[in-house]
């Protein structure tokens, strides 16, 4: 796996990788992460992938998913005690 770039965002870290004829778009926030695998054949190149990271609706949904993930993790950890 080869790291291509890290993209700037105020609330999360965004890293783009290339691996096995796919782009991996990884979003990290705290201890959580989301990774999207995008076949290279589905996009015209790196610039198109970067456009995804500027799509406000996509980013909003990612943020919502992080909130849900954090809540799920918190709930399951509470069951341990």
C-alpha cells in the first residue's frame, strides 16, 4: 500500500492511499476511522478523488457516521462495567 497524500480538514484527518488497483480514502477522527475503497477504473484520477473530499454532503454524512460510531462504542464499553 502506498500513501499518496494527506488532505487538510479541520475536524478529521484524510489520507489517500493506492493499493491493488484501488484508491483507499481513509477518514480518521480520534480512535475511529472510515475507509472507502474506490476502484481506479471508476474515477478519472487523483483530482477526481480529491473532489470527493470537498463534497459537503459526503463530508456531513461521514461526520454523522463518526458520531454514530462513537455512540455505539461508548454504549458497548458501558456494558463491560
